[in-house]
């Protein structure tokens, strides 16, 4: 049975990645399983300088999901290259860095250094809802995004370039198209949906940041719809994510057109969630008599002729 | 790409296990004692460590809830004392014997033991007793315990506490048991000597007051903290607290912190 897929020139041993921000830099999870069992690790977002993040409370459970407003607390570029990248390199899995800049020049600088440091792929975080500068601001306007991606593209020679898209936009298809035209090798979606929780008794928002990003099974139907739409719009591979917790969830995203998937919030529910998704895909393939996982990609059948 | 490092998988799943519920009874209105019988043999817990426990066998609620290690028996059964206050604990409260729950643990750091000549003084506020109970059990008659609660019925497991022959000083906000006042009022009354070592666990205002008291009196000690948690293993960065050294994760650098590092 073949589980490997390709994102641009990056070959993944299986289509299961873990989503940025749900897996740290892999250290904690390596105590639970060999990270070589998953296709790749999308590591916690990296900024030029270390970031402290938002005040607590930062997380809160909501029906079938959770809100987070971490605010991209991270070790900064230098420490990432010195300590975190060598750690993940011990494992036979793709090392994917997630990049957050305050300005286009910062995105370029961080991406260039990570490319030179030898990461397998760079995921541009233009969709974090929880930081004031950078993040979502670059995803709001397709033209701005296209220019940003173009500049990063020129600076990155070896690493595969992925752009992570926000669902908090009017039309995700036009943003995806802008990323493709800017030279991205792939797009990943969806990031979290902006949400909020209120404590009626204290009359205050639960999260110190007031709003946060909603993730988990609650957002899966939205993620599937957006992956389906984007896959019809662009030719580059799509990495689907949003509420994936089982092999069957992953298969659904691949049928919608995703070439690979990422497990996010499920990592918090159970540290072994991602390898369990790999096992689940294999089980589905066995049951369906499939030899190659790529047979699933875009295999969605729609009987209604209007679609 | 280098080859997979097989040795890293040696401890795989060591801290992730399933456990059968063997007890879940109310010890005081709104407070329950959960007993679990782990499958396999997870590592033995140390005082101050915690477990992430699923609230039920199904997918909802999504996240496990953190509970302090309260007690264990020789044959590996674990117990955790909890307060029913949200969706997760309400669901857990309804779980009958025999239910199998997913558990992670033991997690986090633990209370360092006193050095020679240091005399422990344990300060518990309400459900905070859950975290310091293993210390009370360990220190026995050596321990002085200041136990504060809103009211008599929130002073849970007080008979069990006195059963360990410690010197127990109770106080309540409403005066229904012991001194009417806070644990810090009680500390002022007891005026612990300079070689005392504080072990505190309670609600945030109590911890802040104890931190302030310890700084004033130049006493050393530790406090165990609580914060909303998603993963419990250090990955999500959700459970941080601001310390003098910056944000620290309650689940990983904690839950036990030096009083002098807290704000």
C-alpha cells in the first residue's frame, strides 16, 4: 500500500501532518511516539524575535471545540534554528516551519534564513487571528497577499512554500488564487475561525484577549467546504485541516481535494491522535481495496448536475 | 533526512493509559472523590503532580480535565478529589463504576521535599487540599496544616486530614468552623519560625496573599497553581502564568512554583 504524497517537490511518507500551534516543536509528543510515523510536523509559528504571547486565560473549551488566543508565544528565529530545528531533524519526518512577520521584509528575512537552515517547507502564517500586526492583515486583501508571497518566493530556493489561509475572509478562493499566482507551491487551510466566549456571571469575556480562534470538530464542516471550494479554484496542492481527529475525517478532506491533511486540536485531546489518523487511513484503504492513497484525492462524487 | 531514532519510542505511551473507574462518591456537597484502576503500570506519581482525565468514554467534552494526584494505594489505584463546577466535572460526576476513561499522567513537576531543619507548613484553600494531601500523608505529625474554606462544608476531607495526626488549624470565611478569617490571618496568628517551609494550594487570591505574606516574613516555600489547560503536556502554551521570569506553563514548568518567583 502506498501512502506517500507530494507537496511540490517535497515527498511525504504519508499525507498526515500536524498543524502549527498544536504540536510545539515536537518535543513533548516525541515522548509518546516516534515522530517518524507521521508525514511531517508543522511547527509552532516563528517570529524574528521571541514573543511573549497574550495574557491568560488563553484557552477555553466550547461545544465540540475550543477557543485559543495564545498570541504566538515562541522562542524566536535564532533559538529555533539553534535548538528546535536540530531536534526535529532527528526524526524521519518533514520539518515544516511556520513563519510570522510584522512586515513583508520580516517575512522575507525569516523565510530566507529558515531556507538556508534547511527546513523542508515554509508555511507562511498570514492568518493568525490573535496578533495585532502581521497575521490576518496579510490575508485580508488578495493583492497584498500576492505581493507578499511573490517576495518570499524570490528569497526561498529549496524549501517548499506553503501559504496558510484564513477562513475569516469574504472569499477564500480569491485569496488562494492570489497565493498561487504569487508563486506558492501549496496552500493550507483552514486556520481558526475568530470566536468569543462570555462568562455571564462575571459579565466578562473568558479569554483575556477577548476573542480567540475556534478549532476542533465544530469547524470541520466549514473546513471541508472551504477545501472543496479552493481545490476547484487552484492547481497547486491543498493541505486540508480543521477538526480532523480520525482516519475517516482525513479521507473526507482528501476526497474534497486535499493532497495532505493536518491534525490539530485532536493532538490536545490525545497525544497519539496523529499516528492514529495514519492507521485509520490505512484501514479505510484496506477496506476499500485501495492501493495508493492518491486515488482518494479529489475523488468526491457529486450527483447533482448543478454543481 | 536522518533515520528514525528508535530509542525515543521506548517510553511511548508510558504516560497515556486507560483506567477503570472504581469509585466516584460525594464526600461533601459538590465535592467528589474519584478512584481509578489503571490498565498496565503507569509511573508512580509524586506529591504535586497531576493527571489529565477524560470526563467520560465519549468524544464530548473534547478536552481532558486536570486533576491533582490525591492518593494512591499499594496496588496502583489512584484517587483524585474534585469539585463539580463546569460541564466536564458535571459529566464526570455522573460516571458509574466500571467506565473506562482515558488518562494522561503523572504530569508536571512535584513539591520538593524540605531540607534538613526545615519545618513544613501546609496551606490549603478549599479544593486546594487535593494537591497537598499527599504531603500531609507523608509528613504526618511533622506537618502543620492551615486549612481555609468559605464554609464548614467546603472544608472537605478534614477528618482524613486530622487522621494523619498533623497539627490542623482550620479557618472559614463565615466562621462556621475554626477561626473566622483567611489562611493568612491564621498564618499571622501562628507566626511560623524562620525555618518554616510553606506548601500552598488554593484559589488565586489565596495564593497571591500567601506569596505576599511569605515575601514580608522572608519565608520560603512553594505554591501549586491552576489554569485552564488544553493538552496538559506542554504543547499548546494555553496554561501559562506570569512569573518573575516571564510566562511559564503550569503543566510543564509547574504546577508547583517557588513562592519567590510568583507575582
